[in-house]
């Protein structure tokens, strides 16, 4: 139900007292020519799931919307529609507008160019020893967030051989994208 008369409320993983703004990040969509998903299709799926004020940002699987559902309900609704569309599971990670703003504010590499800093979004908190298990590390700097791993690629991602096992089920966005999603969610 999309009605402007619904009030916004405190937004968290359990939903809020009214409509809350969320950002869904799809994993491995429109990357390297694989798993093509037009953003118009993604928007339609979200609207079919009952999400309101649906907007997408760039073609890498970023969608903002309002909902009164829980994160688990939103994730399940979107993942089932994506699986029906793609014929396979596509992971979805959801953050509230406040959480996305917090991710941006917590960037430990804010002194570096934002296109060289990536946030890997995870479903849960990264294991404390995750950075000890990284392979292929050269001059990349890394730090842990609440449910994120921050990586600064000093020489760019293109030549990096960095492998972060815990990131396999996550999805990465550079800080330019994180900043834009936080700004869009605040609009």
C-alpha cells in the first residue's frame, strides 16, 4: 500500500511505525556482462512487492524504496522475484537510510579518493579474524565496519589480487555510490 498519508517512523530491521526508506543492494548484477537486469525490471519487481517510491541508481543493482515491512520480508520478496526472473538466486542486502549514512560516516579511508575505496556489504558482522585470512594482499588497506569491510585500493582494483573469503556472499560499492545512495535516501 503506497499512500502519502502513511507516516514515516523509526526504521530498523524489524520495520518501523510507518513507512521507512531502505536501500537494497543486489549482488553480482550487471557486472562484467553477466546477469543482465534492466533497472526498469528491478523497479517493477519492487513495485509488485508493494514497495513505494521506488528509485534505482546506476545499473549495478541499487534500488531505494519505502516500506513498512521487515528487512527479512523485503529481502525474501525481492529475492523470490529476482530468482523467478533470472532462474537463479541473486543475493540482496538491505540497509536503512540511517545505516547507509552511518556506513559513509564510518569510512576509515575518507582521506583517499572515494572511487578507490570500496565498502563490502555483508548480511552479518564480519568475523573478527577476517582480515587475517585475506590472501593476495599488496598495498591495500582494510578495516572492519558493523556489517561491512572497507577496502582502500591504493593502486586501483584492476590489478589487485586481493581475495577476501568473507566477501563471497557480500556485495561491494565504492564510496561515490555509497555517498549518492545516502543522499538519495535522505531526499
